C-alpha cells in the first residue's frame, strides 16, 4: 500500500476514534420519559392518531380509534411536560405529567399520573 493509501487508513482510524463513539443505551426511565413526552406532545398538538398509537396493544384492543377520538378534547391542553418517571420493575413505570389548560379564562397547571408498560420490547401508555 502506498503512502496515500496508508494516510487514508490513518485518517479513517483517527476519525473513528474521535467520532465513532458507541451510544450508551438509554435507561428504562429515559425510554419511558421520551415515549410519554411524545404522546403528550401529540395530544397538545391535537394529533389524536399519534397519541392513540402510543397506547398499549391491550388498550387499543379495548378502545377503537374512533372511540378514543370521541373522548379526547383536542385543543384542551396547552402544554405538557413529563415531570417524573418511577419504574417499579423492568416492565412497569408510573409517569407524572404536568399539564396546562385554560379553565374559565385561567391557566391551570395540574399533574396527571399514567401507568406505562413494556410490551413487544416497546413502552406504551397502559390506558388513554
């Protein structure tokens, strides 16, 4: 291999040493936090279909999308932030979401508690 070939190999090795950092796996709490925030972002945005897709397979089996859509008041929530995730096991977690909504002209902030479950190697809201 000529000088140019070895130089290219050296550059590739250096690039990998500086940029090929293996991503550390997310903790269970981080995974649940991300999925729960995704669900609440969808609810705040009025994307009922996306929020429904983040319900557990069992919850979706028990309630159809049209039934779920009928119970969701789009535009009600103004903001939602996952505040706390506490996992009781490697398959169940409790999530506290601080939601904001307007009631009689006043902005209200209130906690909502949800159960999240692991099924098919993904985290899902246990109910909607």
